[in-house]
C-alpha cells in the first residue's frame, strides 16, 4: 500500500535509494569524496553586527503595547494588567453612571494601571505629573472599598482617609469625592486649618466615610478625641513630596501610627526623591510602583516653555508687554508666580492701579478670601491671578492658558509644578519664565528640563549653565 501524500522520492529508502535521515554512504564502507561528509566545510565565524537584521518575534501583546504607548512602567510583584476602557475596570453601576455623564473617552495612563492595582487591594505608589487624573485613580476604588465594609456606627471615624498638603488641594479632592460618592450615599468632609472648627467637628461627629485632611488640623482633632482612625482601612497620601517639602513628616508619622497596620495604603507623588522613597518603605507593604512618563524630573510636553534671561529691573516692563499680548487673546487666563507674599501684594496693587484685572493669593490671606479669589479666577471674572507657591500644587483650574514665572522658584520641582497649572487634561499651554543672574545655580537643572521636553533653549541660559560648570546628558 502506498501512503497517501508521499511521492516516490519520499519512499526512496524502500526503493534502495539513500536513507533520508541519519547514516551516510560513507558509513556503508564506500570510499571516495563522500568519505567524511562536510569535512570541507569550515565552521563560520558570524559577525552579527554586519548581518542584516530580521524579525522573529511576531507575538503582539496588546496590553504591553498599550502600556508602552502610555509611557507606563511598573515595578513590583503580581501587578494586574492595566484597563484600557472604563468598562474593563468592573466598576459597579453606581460608579459607571457618574463616569458616563462626564463624557471621558478613555482612562488616563495613571488610571489605566492604578485602578486594577487599587481594586485588587494592593499597596501602591503612583508617580505622575500633576493634571494626570490621579484623584479619580484613588477615589473610585475608595468608593468600591467602602461599599464592601460594614456600615458606620455611632462614634466611628472615616473608612477612607486622604492626607493632602494644602487646603486648596483638600477642597478640590472633597468636591470630586462628593460628586462621585453621592450615587452610593457616601458622606465626605474636608478638614483643614484656617477655617472654623465647629462645622468640621459636626461633620465628623455625624459620621463620614471619606475624610480629606491636611495633617495639622487632623492631629488637633485626633488629640481632642473629636474623631478616630479605628475604622480606617484605606489610606491615601496625596502629593507626598509636597507634604515632606512643607515639613509635615512628623505629623504624617503620628497619624499613620493611629491606623491599623493591615490597611491598604496608596501614595501619590510627582517626584521620587529619597525622602519619599523612605516614606514608602516605612508605610507600605510589598507595594507596586507605577511611573507614568519619565522618572527623572520632567515637565508636561504639552507646555511651550519660553525662558527670558534678563535683569531684575527689566521684569516689570517685560511683564506688561507680555500681558498686553496675552490679554488680546481669546483664551487668556494667566497665573503669575512670585517668590514672597509681599511681592504678591505689591504687584497686585500696582497692576490693579494700572487697570489690569488681577487678584492675589498667598498663605497669609484668610481662607474665605482665598476661596473668593479662586472662584473669581476660576469663572473668568479676574483672568489674572498673582500667587506664591501656595498655588503651585493642587490648584486645578481647567483652562489656564499661560503661566508666568515673574520670580524663578527655589527648585526645579517647584518650576515643574508651577508650569503644570496649564495644559491640564491633554490641553496645551504656554509658560514664560524670567530668569536672572541671581538664579544662576538653577540654570543647568532648567536646561535639563527643557531638553527633556524638546524645547528650544535660550543661548544665554545655556551660557549661564556652562559658566556654572553644568553637566548635561546630550
């Protein structure tokens, strides 16, 4: 019988031809040039650098591709895959309904990886620039977490605690918590200094599932027995680097000592200096770290950065010329950053005297005044806000088009946070910076930030950096 699919040649062995595998004519004792097959072949010495490259990996991991395209890197064990669409996060209907109303197209990179991590109950560190959607990254899983816990009883403290560095940020998070918590009847409150204690105490006594707090005021209330953290199982440290900059580390440690050790802890930071790393080691267990974008200091690439190297005496004239240009634009909401409270008041006074619609905000103003000024700015009644660094983080006004650094800040981190007030949520913006010889020691850092964001670099700034012996990664 002939096996189907085989030709005569395939069956050569049966017909007395040479065997197809193994053996050779030489092995049957015959001599001649076939005596030792391959003896004339020399082992090749391959130089892989000279060979044309070829493709051999045709496997496409769509998840990995998506992570690469969103510049997400992950460090740690057992990290769940990111979610690329909202429905993949398996949020309950009451959360999905609110998301649908917002008309978001897809999760931001930090949400894509942060949600599955937070929902799986793991500790995590999220490092992402401001305006990246981190508030929802921790609040939506918090709502799911709370709805799986027993109801609050009389005298119980919050289940979710969010610690934030400034009143502005705390209030902003509270607004989001109120909006998303409404659907599942979760109560939240905001605890911060500089405001009357009475209403805050009443909220805590009535019972709130979510408490957003600045460290100082929360410690006051804990010491006075106005609340407790016995029920707290979900802890968020927001803008951890900023809280450390502001000297809150001792208070944070005192607060965390009041919370059960098997809690879930989520820490968020725009930068990753060694002090923040130490905090993560001390407070988090077996955590996964997510980075969105470059880990080194980097600014949002949607911001056009323009640096004007000048002397202190030239700043006022340059500012007025700049504002005339900006105010002729249709979208002209502008924040001007200055170094001191006094400079803030002086500049605001001078500008208002000259007819500019400007208002000032700094740490010595009452909370009521700060809220009022922010509202006027938010709704465009006063399109120019003059601010100290109190406004550089946590100030989330959607349509700021311009940031002007009248005074250069003390560090590159602060520069990145300041200019990050514009170009929120995929929009674009412009940052102008006055850089004087007094700022010379910051020159090489600023050059690195500009270079990383592919910005044009002022030759005078380069010269300053080189005069200081700056080292660059060309």
